[in-house]
C-alpha cells in the first residue's frame, strides 16, 4: 500500500493476509507477513517501472478513467475527464500524454478522495464522496491494479 492508499493486486504477487485477532501467534504472523512483503516488493516495483514507460494518449487515459468510474458505487454522473484532473502539478495535464502509472495514480486518488464534480439524476451539481470503507477501498484499489495490468498488456 502506498501513501495514497494504493493496494497492489497482481497474479504474479502473492496475497499476504494476517488476521487481526488476539491469538498468541499474531506477532509472529505479522513478522512473517512483513518478510513476504519485502520478498514480493521487487515484483511490484518492476511492474511500476514498466508502467512508467508506457505513455497513454488522452483518449486512452479517458478509457481507463471511464472503466475506473464503474468501480465506484455512485448515483452521480461523472465525466471521465474529471477523474483525470491532477491534484498536484507534477502529475501533469490530462490534455497531454501521461504514463500509465501516473494516470492510474491520479484516477485512484480522485476516486478514493472524492470531491470530483458530477450531476445527480435531477441534473443538480454534486461532488463525489470519498471512500471511507476499508472493504470498498481495497476492492477499488485491487480492481484498478488489474485494470492497469490489462492496459499494459494492450499497450505492450
């Protein structure tokens, strides 16, 4: 998980789970899980590096954002371009080519933090709410990772 809450979900990277219960073995399981994360991290970092070299044209970015919007359970109609609007200047403009990694991160941040303008069924302007559920956050992040993997396959 990154500082913005990104969860890595890949067929080539093992799932690591530690159940949070009062068992005596909890500390040992956390330590073992930590070592497994250290072992798996180079795979995820290699994938990220590959994605940083895959440029997406604006229409390709919009396709990714449109698919990502389907991951959110929201009654608001939100334009894919709104999800691509960067919150930081270093994330670049949504109107120019941007790499897959940066596109996915901007999309992920906007989906989870919310604040993006949309319209409800009555046509009134509303803002997309942030995701505050751990389950919803994890589900969206895993699906975004898979979406980015598939985009990389198409581009590669």
